[in-house]
C-alpha cells in the first residue's frame, strides 16, 4: 500500500510548517521546493543561478472537513543560455499546479469532475458543503477549458454524421479516438467543409469514417497523408447486410439443410441456461405485441383511418 502524502508531490516539495485556524477552519501548509536546478521553459536548459524567491498560494483538497491552502516558496532563476530571449524564469511545478494556477492539479481535477456531473450552481453548492469554495462561474470555465480540445494535436480522427433534425439537417462530429472525446462539430457533412478543417491539422495520421463518399473525398483533399479506414460499427453493419442479402438469395437452399438431432427430449442449451423470469417477461412482451398487431389488423379491415387507429 502506498504511503499517504499530504503534499501534492513529495518529490518536488518539502513540508516545513502547518497551522490550523480554528475560527475560519482553514489549514495552511507551508512548503519549499526540493530541486537544485530548474529548466528554462523556452530553451529547456538547466540553471542553478537563483535570482530571487516568491510565494505561490494554492487551494487544495479539503482535509477532515477543513479547507487546505498551500503557501509554496518558489524561486526565479537566471537563464544561462546567452541566446535565449528569457533572462529570468520561474521554476515550474507541473505535477503540483500549472503555471499561474491558484489551485493544485488534484483539486482542479475533482472540481472539473463535479462540474461535469452537476453543472455550475449545483456543483458550487456541493463544493461549498465539501469545504471547497468556488463560484459557479469558475465551474463553467472549468467545463469550457476541459471541453475546448480543438487545439490539441490529433493523430487518429473519427468522423461521423449526426442530425440537428432527423431527415432534415445533418452535421459532422469529429472525435479524437485516442482520448475518446469530441473535438469539433461541423455545420454540415460536405466534403469541402471537412477538407477545410483537415487542412489545419496536418498531424492526422488515421481517419476512421463511415462509407460515405463525401467524407472519403473530403479526407483525400484535406489530409492526403492520412490512412482512411472504416469504423467498426459500419464494418459490422455492412457485413450483416451482405450476409442477409446472401442468405436471402440462397434461401431455397437453406430448406435442404438437415440439422443433426441427438435426443428429441433433451433441453436445448439456450433454454437450459436461460433465466426463467427473463424468458417469461420476453413471452409477455411478445404476446402483447402480437395482440396489438392483431387489433390494428382488425381496425384496418373495418376501414378505420390510421389517425383513429393510432389514437385508440
């Protein structure tokens, strides 16, 4: 079992002091950085020349019903690369908190999950009960920041259509199949629109799409370097359609197939291992469907209109 760590990252921070305010019910933890050197964010060269020190404050996950605030003494370094445009830089602590952040990575992850599950105001009310003070506007910003992945590099792209209004208007949904998240929505499903979007993403290597001709043309025009593949759903669906047509074409031959009969009294496997309650419910549903079908047929023979049949 891994040991419990109060620190966001024990490899980068060292705890120096903890104070508890019994009036505000807030825990204040003070820490310093451990690393002897830091990498310049531009040239990525290490530096040990400390320029100055400053304090960063982060909100963290609550502990025993009390809010936790970190005060971290970070450092500024001088870049030792004479060709670098940045002379002074701040050390980065990406596993603790991203640059300019006011809360830790783990606290942001939890707040984002609550925001997606409950939304803005409801999530803010629950966070307040959990001693994590944050406004509903901040939660909306977390959702938008998490959902705005259009600028990320996409190597495997999924393309499929979706309907604004079924049978009337369709659009195109684009997904990053490595993260399994939608990244953009196109207003239509034409080849020109898809090609224009793909032209701005030359990093795409594989495009998984349906068998539509517009998507095939748009993929060739916008991403000629990408390999086009059919997605699994349409492969299975088209395979089933081909098999159905083949069986229908040779249905007269199926009547001549004789299945071996071992024991007429033996209970088939699919009945032997089936749940009786489930089979009973299936039989009830089928009987109800047959009864409704027969009633509709009686109304049709009596000359009742379709609208009247639907109303009854």
